[in-house]
């Protein structure tokens, strides 16, 4: 029953997806602020934030490919021949 409740096509599943994407967006905004300076601490902080942003991007891709309703995904335009 839990899988059907959180399924792509269910209303609750869509709300969960929207909520997760909203949280990721806010988190990416917080993480994206780049520390200024050239100290060792600032350099280390930039490296850590870069890794965190990559993880957040992967999570977003997973949500869009596995949780988002199929009909709401962006479709590539067909090439005109």
C-alpha cells in the first residue's frame, strides 16, 4: 500500500515530489553562497561546497527521473527532418 500511496500518479506522490524539489532548491541556494578570501579555510570550504552541490544535483536528477509524474517531465523537441 505504501508504494501505491507514494506512486508517481497519486496526488500524494505529486505533493511529495514538489515538496522535495522545493527543499532542494532552498538548500542549493544556501550551499551555493561562495565564501570569500584565499585562506586555507576558504579554499577547503569551497571544495566541500562543490561536492555538496554535486550531490544535490544528483538527488534532483533522481527525483525527476524516478518520482516525478511522467507527464510532467520536460520532453525533448523532435528534430524536423
